[in-house]
């Protein structure tokens, strides 16, 4: 019985660790995207806040990674980023340019 309790505790700890690590990864990517947006584009504080709010709605690390990759492309424009961001949001929550 101790072994079963130990295994359950170990499994719960593993799941909790992965969940916390995933949340930290998502937060780090959102911060990176915000920094890249400020570096690449001349955004007003209102635009920065709006885009940050949209980013918070994305909970898939792969999508955030794709947004970072898009911003690292020298040819990409703000409109490209907004279109890509909107494609990851539910249709009623997409950012307005």
C-alpha cells in the first residue's frame, strides 16, 4: 500500500511540475514577443497593451513559438503579426488593427 501511495504522489508531483513549467514557458514567450514587438515596431502604449492582452489568451506554446519566429523574420510587418495572432484566437476575440 505504501508503494501505491508513493506512486500516486510521484505522479501528482510530475503533473504539477509539468503544468508549472508549461505556464512559465508560456509567460516567457509572451514577454519575448512583447519585447520583440517594441524593438521591431513603433507601437503606442495602447497598441502594446492591446496586443499583450491578446497574447494572454493564447495558451499553446507552439503557437507562441510561431509568433516569435514570425517576428524574427526581417521582412515581416506588424500586419503580418496581427493576422497570425488573430488566427490563434477564437473568432470573437481577434485583435482589431
